[in-house]
C-alpha cells in the first residue's frame, strides 16, 4: 500500500465529494475516510488522503480549485 498523507479535512460531505472529484479529474487518487458519527452527522470529520508522492500536486490543485 502506498504511503498516504492527509490533504483535507471537512465536516461537509458535499465539499469532500467536490474535492475528491477535482483531484480524480486530474489523475490524483484519493482515499476518503468518513469518521462522522452515523447517528449525529455533526460529530466527526471526513478526511481525504492522497499518496505522499502526489501531496504537493494535490495541494496546488486544491488551492487553485478553492480560489475559483
């Protein structure tokens, strides 16, 4: 398994899905880990991890995407 690094953390599933889609469109594999409580969705985070060798590329893509 590749070494994964946390790229982004949110409590909003829609935001996580958009970020995941942005990265996957640019050929950056993403692992989404949903740590939210299944009964109370306001507890816990959704974390997006990327391979360590693509972390800088993913970070730049995320910054560009958020600035648009």
